[in-house]
């Protein structure tokens, strides 16, 4: 069968699949106009923005900067329980809908461009190899790839690694989160020279207390990084 014939056959089956299982918004279940979308425009627009003037943004940025290892914060949305963003991030992390990570990244990347964010590289907060094996992908890396697509800042996944398998942060107190992140990350020894005198963006899906970003930024600073920006798709209250 020729390449053109295979392409036509694939298009036919995709059209048939869309007819039998019409694409629905993962949040409101409304029929989507474009099959490639996973969330409808109304749902995207309903997510509360994490504006720089909001108390949550200011409070989170203050915590990060007070650590002495993070220079500033860039974020896009507010994580609200039972809200649209929760549905988005749940499908991204636990249902394997990886394109949502790329879309979040593209949206965050526009914020990078609008705010003139520059860096030598974007580093997604790494998963432990055990967690990566369980999930199959790092959602922070997908977001980072989307940001890179828009901002043109390259992604580096080989500079920082997670050395300790940590508990999920969602059920821990502030102090437990800090303890959980102690010595969780390290800069790869063969990459130290590539970190020295460079500026980086650290990206995670959601920032709550900032413990993960701070722990990751600390090892970059210890290896000679001159600047670290914390970034996320959302901030949690």
C-alpha cells in the first residue's frame, strides 16, 4: 500500500472514530468544534488568571524570592478545587492526555514573551526515575516543551536530576514539604560547567508552597547559576 493510500485510510478511520465517539471537552463534556482540541474555549477562558496584582501571586513570589535562590515568578492560572484547571491537570497527570501539557506550555510561553523573560535554558522539575517509569512521561517537561515552542528558549532535561523518591506533596504540611524536598535534587556532576554563570527557568505544573522549586533552584545556585526564575502553569491556594 502506498504512503498516500495509508494516509487516506488513516483519515477515514479518524473521521469514523470522531463520528462514533465525537470529541467532547474534558471539563464540560460539550461537543468540540475542532477534533484536535481537548478543552473548549469557554472552559479555558473560565480559569481564573494568576495576575501579578493578585494576593496569591504576590504571596507566592515573595516566598520564592525570600529563599534567596529564586529571582522571580511567572505563572498563568489559579488552581481551584473542582475547577476547570483541576480537570485539565488531572487528565494531564493521570489520564495520559499529554497534549494538554503542550497546550499549557504554549499559553505560558506567551506570558514569557509578553513579560520579556529570557534565560539560557528551561529546566522542567525532574521526576524520580521510578515515578517516570510509572507515569511514562514528565508533565513538567511537556509544559516546558510548549513554553520553548513559543519563547524559543531551549529545554534541558539533563542538568538536574531527582535523587530521592519523595512522597506526594499534596497531603503534607508546609514543614513536611520542606523536609520532603531536602537533598531531593542534584546537578549532574558532568554538567556543572554548563550551569555555571547561566540563567535558568525552572518549570513545574503547579506551585503551592514553592518548596520544590526552591529545592531545585538551590542546587543550581550551588553549582554557579547566576539566576533562576520559577514558573508554573498554575498556583495553588
